[in-house]
C-alpha cells in the first residue's frame, strides 16, 4: 500500500505540491478487486471536523492506506467550507475537481441541534420560524447542496460512497415521544433528499452508494446537554462511533444505495 498523506494546508494558503497519492488520470487507476473502501485508492473527504468527523478522518488514515484524507469545515479542517454559503460551496467544488481526483468517499458530519437561542423544542409554543429555517439549512439542505457541488468530481467508473449523518429521531415511523420539531423535521427532510439523490445517481453514477447514517448517541458537543439519562453502555466515544460507521460503509455497495442505516448496520424505517 502507498503511504497515506493527510493534507494540512488551509484553503486560504497557496496549495503545496501534490502528494504522490494523487491520481492524475483516474482511467488508469488499478486497485485490488476487494469492494470495501479500506482497499480503495483515491481521495476521501470528511465535511465537519468536529468529534465524529475528526475521528472518521483519523480512522480512515489508519485503515485506508490508499486514500488521501481531507477534512473541511467553516472553522476547523484542512480546507475551509461553509455549507450555508453558496460562494463557499462553489469555490470548494472547483478545488475538489482540481485536487481530489478521483473522489471516492464523502462523509458529511455537519449538523446542528442547539446554538444560542436554537434549542430542541419541548412544546409547540417554543417553535420559532428562524430556528426552523436554520435547522433545515444545515441539517437538510447542507448535505444535498454538498452533493450537488461535488458531483462533477465524482467518478462514474469507480465505486464511491456519499454518506451523511442523519439521526434516528428523523424517522417518522419511530417517533413515539414528539418534541424536537425543528431537528426531527430537518433530519427527516435530509433522509428524503438523500433517498431522491440515490435514485437519480443510479442513472448518472451507477456505482455510487448514498447512505443516511445514524451514529448513535455519541459524546460530542452536540449531545452533551441531552445525554444525562443515557447509560454508559449506550454512549459512544467519537472513536468508537467512527469505527462502527466505517464498518457499516465498508459492507455496502451501490445495490444498497438510498437507505437509512444505524451504527450497527440495521435499517431504520423512514
């Protein structure tokens, strides 16, 4: 296996020399016949360099020697990307087309549950139009607009993964407790958008696998105010969550594209 190099250059700095891992002509790429991503060659991108995102990048660096791993986010990551800014997406799309060839794996971990006055609602009186809009912007629209921006950089002739972190509370069937209006609805919308994307890509990118992933309750800043009742056995470290999610993706192929899957590989009803 070739040596893995993780880029540590910020997007606002001049790009450095290309790693020997970069494939200038994807048509000549040769890799083992194994279908799981740990044996792929090319580039991987993790969007959202928080707890789970950074753990995913670290896990890929350790386990996928043929993939050059990139991270991106509005404040953290090797590249700057704001999913809520069209200009940022457009600039990043050009960067990906130039530098990330072939782009084999994209995992979007960006998500928003609480921020300032935006808090999970316990009753209808707490629902706020601005908070609904903000939750949908990042939790629902963000992953789809990321897919749109990156589509020109994705290979048609090679297997690839596009995955995004959803949440079990986004399941309409599984909603037994109510509350959390904005977050539930935004994650449900993300699921629908990814399902629709998977259907289109069956025609346009037939080797792509699109997956909505539920990581389980993980010890990150997103869950911190709400996990006091979670037993230790049900609370994952970011490293464990990342390991489990990569194991799930490694077993999936284009035939399973468009599904909503938990950290243990079990399907979640819509």
